[in-house]
C-alpha cells in the first residue's frame, strides 16, 4: 500500500462509520494485556507492526499486521496487543 497521510487515514476511518477517530503512537514493544472495549473498534496501521491475539479463542495464535492493514475487534471481545520493535502508529475508530 502506498503511504497515506494521517489526515487521509483519519478521513478514511470516519468514512467507515466510526464517530470517534484519532491517531495513536505506541513505543517499541509496547504491550496491552487482555482487555475489552464496549463497542466495535478498528485500527488502521500507518507505520510499524501491530500483533493481536484473542486469548479466549486460541491463546497461542498471534497475527501481525503492518502498514495499510485494517484490524477490527468486535465489541466485548477479549484481545491482547503487542507493538513491534519500531513501535506502531495507527488510526483508531470507535
């Protein structure tokens, strides 16, 4: 995928129907332990790597995504997230 500006990425996520949209950057190797969100969330990766696991489905299965990937997490689904060695910048839609 060609590089997309933060502004264009945020507009794209809004076009998917998410009323709250913002860009977030995590430090290298950041980790979010298993947690849930009350509504559907999406993550559009701008740079770096984002690895997600759904521990209630298969605690040993992890998927890693890079720039251009869209990751949707259903409402109330437990998920755990790790960032890559260079951190990760992504647009979140809630």
